[in-house]
């Protein structure tokens, strides 16, 4: 019980006593009746909230900021949005209790840890496009190189890939080498596939640079918190820590 309360407090919006919860519920119900956002906008916001919560990467406060950024320019009822975020997070916490101790995401995190140990930069949820992810990996490669730390390639999935796997259970991984050499890139791809298969994933890839690596039928279950998948963790492992 103590651990559950601590977790809830960490997300900032949740009440810590029954009275506060009743007040919050009353406020949420009131917000539902007075908001003036059109149904189409509300549905789009709810969809965005669900994706963020299911991703497991964002706190409630971060989700609110992301919603306001995505729907910048629309007239938003912030209290209604907060009530929806609270409700969605509460449902997610209840669902996570029923999950297996080790999920597919936990195995993916172990895969990326191993790739980083193998000097292949492996980053979770990096940017929103392939170009974003490649730029981020290249920047990290250059920083490590200046410190005398060798990295021979990269692997990542970006924000759009994350949304896709939540909805259709297929995760695409971008990969390559830093010399833009197809032969070296294919070798990086093969090294990634090898570690993925060792972790029990089913993989589709045509052994060329013409397509990304696809992890098939991945049920996305990531618990809240980024301790096992953060950018800083990747840097620490790549640096030999």
C-alpha cells in the first residue's frame, strides 16, 4: 500500500485522501458538463492521452504539456483534460498490477542494454522521425568519440514508431553505421537481430539497408518510470559504467 501511494504521488495530480478524491471527482463531473470543446476535439485529445499513458514514458504533468503542445491553437478546457488524464492513469495503474513480472518491454530494454554494451548506440523513443533519431545518435557518437569511446552503429525507434506499436503490435527499429557504408550497416542489422532473437522476439528483416528491422506481435506493456530505458542509462553503459 505504501509503495502504491508513493507511485501515485509521483504523478502529481492524484489525491491522497478520500475527501480530496471526492472533490476531484465532483470537479471532473462539473468540468464534463461545462466544457465547450467540440466532440471531435475531445475525441482526439482522449486518443492522444491514451497513447501517452500506454507508452509508459510520460508523467501526468508531461502528458498535459504534450496535449497542450499538440493542440496548440485550439480552445482547450484544461480542467477537463486533467480529469481525463487522471482517469486514464488510474485505469493504467490498475491494469499494470495484472501484468506479468517480465513484459516484452522489459526484454526490449535488456536488448538495448546489450547493444549498448556491444558499442551499438541503442535509444528508446528517440525523436519523432527517423531523421530526428539519426541526428541524436550521430550527436552522441561524436560526443563519445571525443572522449575516446568507440561506437560502431546505432539502433532506435522514434515517437511515431511508438504510437504504431501500441496500436498494431509491430515495432520498427532504425539502424545503421556512422560511415554510411551499406556493408557495415547490414552487419549492424545482423548484430541487432541476433540479440533480439536471443531475447525471444520474432523478427522480420530482409538483410538489407532497404528496410528497417520489424519486431512482430509485440504487446506493448511498459510500466511507468524510465530507469531501465533512459538516454542517461544508455550513455552510462556506452561509457563503460
